[in-house]
C-alpha cells in the first residue's frame, strides 16, 4: 500500500503530538474491536463521559471515526479513511509502545 506522508503526519499529531493522544489511541483501539457508544467507551476505558465526548469530537473532525444513529442511539466506528490507513496507525502505536 502507498504510504501518504500527510496521513502519517496527521495521525502522528492526533495520537502522539497532542495532549490526550494516548486516550484517543485507546479509544480507536476499542472501536477497532467493536462499535460502541460514548457511554460504553467511557465505562470500558475508565474515562469521564465529557472526556470521551471531547476525544470523539477531535476524531470526527479529523475523519478518523464515523457515527451511525441519532441522539442516544449513536454508535461509533472507525472510519473508512482510518481503515485504509490502519497500517500507519499501527506503526505509530508500536513506536509509542517502544518509547515507554
């Protein structure tokens, strides 16, 4: 697969270059396993509901998650854009894991 340097730069900024990146990475990892709503994400990750709302907003703005449903029934999935670029995401995750 062709590696787009702009995608890597975006993913690096979202997950490694900004505050909250680790929690966004955990959030994406959970959504890779199965689609969840914000309340389920908060419980599974042990984070405040408001924090989940913030991280989801950042991820949606950058086209990394997509939503299905309305108001209370909104379920979040990883986006097609992220699915196509999942190798770049996994590379960033592995680099950050090694740096710990």
